């Protein structure tokens, strides 16, 4: 992965991603990966990307989506806490909108709803290093301007999230992809044994991150966790 912390950039969201990855690298968290992929020539052209998505794929994304443009084929980080007994760990791998693939290419679905949705959902964030089976996708129905976002956990199945694409990315950057953070935006509660490790990691995140990343506000995430416990 490339290290572009010092490189100038004209794309605001890309700058924010660089800062988030720098925060992970500079923290006491242990990282096995934190950086950027290559910039394919076609993806370096903002107008081409969104014109092609609109004309070829029927996805005329709104300015609210377009403002989260980045040029890299992918941006990723995989990290964990060095503290003994800690459950705090995370991963994300953001894929460029132009390079996303349908879930139906790799997942068949366990019920009729999933099978239908998998033919419309495009994966833009996943966890290949850790193998948690977590991924997030947007619903790419033709003509959509601001797509729904769905979270998939191989153990729990498919869940619609209570946020939009841009809000997902905003929260990804402040959680640094802490495992299970997406559950804070799903209706599913976390009281049973199956969610014990997820809940423990999220509690620890909301205790530790305000200290090591003091420039970010975790108030809303704390409230959401309280609602789900």
C-alpha cells in the first residue's frame, strides 16, 4: 500500500482518508496494513467516473455522494490493540465506486430477500485481511441518486443500515473500521451471547478512542451503543 501522507491533494474526502490512516499509524494501535492502492488512470478523472456510472450503469449519483470521491482503487487499514485481553480491533477496505462488484458474484443468499438484493447490492467496504465476514454495500437500482446502505455479517445475514453512503464513510473514518461498528446503525440489538465480543469491542472503542483520537466526537456513537445494549 502507498504512503501518501505528505502528498498534496485537491480532493477533500481523500484528504480526510489520509488523515484517518495517519491517525491509525501514529497511534499505539498495531497495524498490519494502512494505506492506499494505486490510482488507475480512468479513476483519476472525476467527471469521467460519474458520467460513466450514470450513462453505463444507470447510477446518476447526487452531489451528496460525489463529494466523497477518491481516486484510489482502494484504501485500507487493518489494526488491533496491543493491550493484553483487549477486544479492540478493526479493518476496512474501501473500494472505488467505479470498481465495486455485485454481491451476487460471490454470495447466493440464504433466503428469497437476500437472493434478490444480492443482485442489486455493490460491495464498497469489506474485511479481507481479518476474514470476519463483514461487508457493506449500496443498493444500485437504476436511476438511484442516493442509495441505501446495507451491512452483511455471515453469522447474522443482511441488514439495512440507518444511514446514507456519505454518513457511512464519515463514521468509518472516526471508528477506523472497529469490528461491528455498523451494528450501531442497524435495528438489531446486542444483548445476547452472539454479540458479546462485538459489544465488548465497541465499548472499548468508545472508552479508548476519545483519548487517542481527541479531535473526533463520539457522542452519537455512545448514545447508539446505549440504545442497543
